[in-house]
């Protein structure tokens, strides 16, 4: 933001302060929605309930869990499961949970 100058009127100062306050409120709301979404992801992944999860830990575990589901899906496809069964197993879980996450966080 530009520095305030000595010749700036009180009205301009008030306007700039209001803009900053509005921006800060919007940013707090955005962070709150992101944190809520990360916490929801944390509820979906298997982990120790006694373990306090950081955002980084939740995202790391979610990546590992999704990777494992994909591996299981690929194995199912290779070992006799037909293509539709494999797609159903992985995609149904992944699609609906991602859709729910997106709708909860209003990320569209």
C-alpha cells in the first residue's frame, strides 16, 4: 500500500483504513474456510484419534491415503476385478469427497 502523505485528507485516510479492514476481514474468512476444509479432510483419513494433526500432517496423510486407494484400485483392476468395479471403488470415494470438500469451502 502507498504511504500516507502529509497532504492526505482525513476522508482519504478513513477510506484507506476501511479498505484495509475490509480486506483483512475477507482474508480471515478465506483462511477460516480453508482450515475448515483441511479439518474435514482430516476426518476422512484414517489416523490415530489421540494424535493432534497439523494442517501439513493432514494434507500429507491425505496424499498417502489417496495414493494407497489408487494402488488398491490398480491392483483390483490387474487381479481379476473388471474395469467398472475398479473405477467404482476409487472414483466414487474420491469424487464425492472432493465434491463435498469443494462445496463446503466454496472453492468453485
